[in-house]
C-alpha cells in the first residue's frame, strides 16, 4: 500500500489491516497510550471543498501521532491560479512526508500520487470517499462484531459514497444493495466491479425492497457539494428515498443506521430515526479520526 486513492486499489487484507490498526489506535487513545510514529513529519492537507470532519480529524490525527498537519486551501495555492497539478505535486513532495487532498476530480488525486513521490490520501472526490467508508466499516464491526455475512443497504444518490461503500462492503465479505433512482446510479466501473461478486450485490430502485433484511442502512444527502444548482430537481428525483420508520420495519432487528454527515433531517433521513441512531452515527463520525490515523500511520509512520 503506497497511497489511498480508492478502495478498489487495496487488497481485502489491506483494508482489514487498516481497520485492525484503527481499533488499536482508538484503544490507545482512550487508555492514554500515545503513538509518535509521525514525529518530525508533516502532512499537507489540501482542501478545494468545505469540510468539518475531514479537516479536523486529519489535523488532530496527525498531531496525536506526533506529526504536523498543514492546512492548505486550494484557492490560496498557485494550483488555484492555474499551476499544473504536476508542478504542485513535485514541490509539495520536497517539503512534506504525505499529502491528503479533498477535491472534485479523481484525476487530480491520481496525478498528485504520480508526481509527488510521497504517499497521497484521498480525503474525498466526486468519484469516491475511501476515508469515510473505512470509518463506516470500523463502526459497523464495532457494533456488530463482524462484517462478513452482514447485509448493507445504501439508499440515495449513486455518488462517491455509494461507489466506495459498494467496494468496501464487498471486499470485507458483506453483501450490499444500492437503492438509487434510475438517473442517479453508481459509476459504471464500480457496477462492473460488483458483478464479480454475483448475488452479493443488487441495484434496485425500490427502497422497501432494498432495505428488506438489512443489517445496516446507509444514506447521504440528496445534493452534494458542487451540485447546488440541481437542488430542486433532486428533491423531486429523490422523494421517497429516505430512511424512516417504515423502512426500518422491513430491515432486520437491531439494524444500524449510518450517515456520513451533514444530515438534512426531513430529506434523506427523518429527525426521529436520526436521533434514535445518533450514537451509531456519531461513533461513525469519531471513527474518521481513528481510521485516518491508521492510514497515515501505515503510509507515513511505518506501522
């Protein structure tokens, strides 16, 4: 593992290794044990998109591992004024020990990895969100005691979250149903990947059908960053694609709910369901810190 660009680049074993280390680092933090595997090292944190959890968890995580996270707004860098990504990559590669970037195009992340000469972590692109899904998998395993054999159901836009959830769930032995409107399905290459897992993957358009027998229900906002002009159109397209009591009634007893946040109560999830499952959702948010610490520790700290 040289980078974290997308989950499909990792072996099944590499994903489990990240989750195991994340659990270990979470235990260490809670018991007062410190790790300094990033001592003397700095991580460039590039943001072209707004962030709450990604920014704070990476900054705090780098610090807790003994390193330094340097926030870089893409609009403040020359990359925001037209400098080629290749040139920015080669400069940052001479200053830093790793790069995390939260941006729009997956190609930008791939180019940084190609030219920087240091580990690159995808903090989110329009194509995928591997860090979030690692935290989701960690949370599910904490609450359920396992991943293999569970059924996940994602309801909503076939966006970056759906793409990464499909890959992450299948690679860790889960089955997954994606419930998306016809015009908002996951990426073609992700659907092609999922075909290799046979009946462990389904793509349907009926939320009640998809949620039947689920152990974990997952959703995301109807309108992601950069799509604000489509808000009203999407409200019409996604009407009914909501986690609510009716949906939970057809899921398995003890079904978990996960949401990557921010949540729009009354749209993709009801306020009542959100609050009933708030502990699971905010465990998921906390685990961004631990999962990302594990990624940094592996890529830059030699753990």
